[in-house]
């Protein structure tokens, strides 16, 4: 069984010879853009021999916003991007280059964020503050919802083009903004869920093999029930942040394939997880235990989220080696 067959079988809860493995991290500096980013992805995935390539969207966090948004009503000015807007076009070019280089060898998935996250990134890249955006949402919901609808259309265009034109096998759809204390379940249902699902459901029109990532960013615990029915072939959640094991998560998310198992949190205060500090024997024993506890079917090994870019790649190879022993 080749890597492509292995991953597609795992995503679709079919038998696989080995549990596929995939980890990813953010590229910075010169490697965050253009051809340098493509080559950085290729070097990492070829040296670690991972089973699939999850392409990062580094360099595209600054969602294009109109200038002069100073009051809640100004969000009515935001409209969907043209499908050939440079923000979309350059991402499609990145994916196309990587698919051309390795697409026959393994599956390729592209990172697409939920609309409220893109809006937050756009605000923050212009010197704004996410809490101010939330305040605008509470002050004038219809104006900010108009903006979220516009971003959702842009995100769905991006998903369509990276799948249909660039050749990605699917998207890795990252949802955030479900952490405890941010929105009540009713507020999330009214304000966040509609744009989340608009883009995700359209991505599902273009591929049957999309992954939804329930992001435990900055170590913040989520209200996982908000996302329990989000439609995707596989679910990747923060096992250690949200205290839901892979085995329990298989039941919680209705028997869908699970991606994860490794704690990968890192910030200015340090790094957490056996992937960072375990010996080779400890890390490989942990890998085998995860597989044996869950079972090989419907499992893809990976992180709760991105790993620290400073991690020695040899540690990834240890995990791959252990997974292929079973």
C-alpha cells in the first residue's frame, strides 16, 4: 500500500497497512513566502518521510481589509475578494507547485481558516485588537455578520481553487473562536457557526476528504460541543487541551476518522509534550501505545496543532518508524 492509499483508507475508516503520520509547523522569514516556502515544505516532508503533506498558509494571515474601518457600521463595506485576487492567486500557486512536485506520492491538504479567524488576522495585521472586533460584533451584529459572509465567500473560493485547480486532495479547515468564555453557545450559533459552515460545506462539494481542525490555540480549552457536527471526513482536536482522548473522541464525533494524539503546545513559556522531551524509546513506545489503544482503523497520527519549528526532525522520523512497525 502506498502513502496515498494509506491516507485515503485511514480517512475513510478502511483498513490500512500502517497508521499514517503527519506533522506540520509554521515557516518564518524568507521561507514564509514564494518559491522558498515551496522548497521548505518539500525539504521537510522528504526528510521526515511523512505520509501526507499539510501545506501551511504562512504569509497569508493578513486577510485584505478595506482601509478606514473605525466603527461597527464600517464592516458593511467589506465584500468578497475577486477569485483572482493576489491573496487567493498566490495561495493557489503554492499548492499547485507542491502538488506537481509530490502529488502522485502522497495526499496534499491545504490550510484554510474559518471566516472569523481570517477577520481577526486581518484586524490584527493592521494593528487592531480581536477584542475590539468582538465588541463591534456585539454592538452591531448585522454589520460584522455581513463582513463574515463576505470572508466566507472568499474562503470558499480559495478552497475550490486549491482543490479543483491546484490539485489538493482536500482542505485542513481550522475553526477557532469556540474557547470557553468567549461566546455562549447561543452567540456562537448566531454569529460564528453560519460563516464557519458556509465555507466548510462548500469545501465538501469539491472534495470528500476534508479535515476539520478544532484549534486549541494558545492552550485555551474549547467548547467542543459547538463543533461536534461540523461536517468533515476527519477531525483533529486538541486531545490534551480539551481533555478528550482519541478513543473517546471517536465516539464523541460519531465514528469519524481521528487525526492527532500528540501534545504539541509551545509558547514563550516553553514546550509541552513527549514529542519535545521524550527519549527515542519513550517516544516510540508512546506512538505504539496510541495506536494499540485506538486501533489502526480510522486513525492518523499528528499533533494537537502545529509543532515548534525548532523541533529536531529526527524526532518525527522516530514516530514514523514506530508507526510502521505495527
